[in-house]
C-alpha cells in the first residue's frame, strides 16, 4: 500500500467558554490513517465531534491536543495541529479541498462562475475554467438555463449540487466531505457517487461524513468511529480505544 497522506494521533479538540469558565470537550483521542485513493467514513453519534474533526484538518478549528500529520506532495510531513496560518493557506490552494453542507458564495455571481472560481483562483483561464464547470454541472444534472442565474435563488438540492461541483472542480490530494449529498434526490446522489468514485480511482484521498449508511457502503474503504468524550452522555468509559478504523 502507498504511504499514508493523513495520520491523526490522539487528536483532541475542546472549546472553552470564557464567560462561564467552562471547557466543552468535542473531538476526543482520534486515531486514523488515510491513504491515497481511499475514502474513510467518519461515523458516530450526533455531538461526538465528527464535523469538528474535519474542521481540524481544514484548520477552521485549531486542535487542542495530539497530532495531525499531512504528507505533502513533495514528501514533507506537516503537523496540521501546529502549522502556521500562512502554511495552511498554501495547503488549501494546492493540496486540500473541502465540500461543506451548505453553499456560501457571492450573492450575484452566476452558478457557472461560482463553480469555475476555484480554477480561476488557481490560474486557469476563465474560458477553460467555465468549460470544466459546465461539464460538472451537466454531470450533476443542473439544467443549463440555471447556469447564468445566481444560486441564491435555487432550491436546497440545486444549491448542494452547485456546492459539490465547486468542491470537486480543482484537483486535490485530500478532499474533505461533510454531508455533501444530504439534500440530493436519488438520481443526483448516484451522479455524485460516480464522480467521487472517479476521484478515488485517480488517487484522491477522502475523509467524509455520511449519515446515509448506503453511501458509506457504496464509497467507504474504512470507518473512523468517533465517540463522545467520557465525561459526556454516551461517552466511552475507557479512553484507551475510543475509535476504530475498519480495514
């Protein structure tokens, strides 16, 4: 097997409520290894810290304990738990991609240009970026008469398809997925599964949250089970083995 691209070692995240002088535990003692071309599904009960784990990788959240190693394209190892903000910005431009649950974009920008923007930001000519964006929109069954319209006017399912297309348009080595298909109908979901399988075959590593067990079965090569902190309801009584990764 090829060397791992992402490795978590006893990763923790907690939040401190300063006004109440109280610490709220979230992601707790996560261990994982993710390899190129592999998709690991993050599973566990609500509130266990699944989304917090993804945000620690993207560094929206700063981990409070443990290590989170990224093997970069040149082989260098970077601990995302301690990397500088400048380094994280560079990694998001070159190595990391993310698809969140909800679409956030400029309100008057057309759907086609919203999807194309990551390629434009990477230096791809606008015409070429729009051509690739149109290809993805067709693959996800977004009607062409909507391409020139701002996504703010779209339904939830249409917005999620725009969000997914935008997240998949730029080639990355590690892709983070937080419920990317939750609002999609079955036809659009099948199209999304096909696209994700193509990315896996091309070597993209993915860390994903899916609440639909059918999607886990269809796409996941393994599972990272995240359990609440022992101090929380439903938490493991033992901190030694709170997470399991399927082979």
